[in-house]
C-alpha cells in the first residue's frame, strides 16, 4: 500500500502566523488549538503530516 500523506500549508487556516521577524523559523510555528483533533485523526489513520512553506525563492 502506498504511503498516505497530508500536506499542510503554513499560511493556511491551521497555522497561527508568526511575526515577520520570526519568518523562516520552524520554532515559531504554532498550530491553532482547534485543528489538533483533526490532525490526530489523520495520524491515527496512518497518514504522515508534511508542513509546507509555500514561498519559493527566486534566483
């Protein structure tokens, strides 16, 4: 069976945005309390969770 993955966008409704000074620091990421039960259900169902930044660097 293929691995099941849930991708979570950091700027989406599950994440409390950090101040601009903390941008890029994973230590500053805070999940909204109300989303935790849903994330636990995904985990308990065997899904892997992946947080996405959504910001592409241009070169």
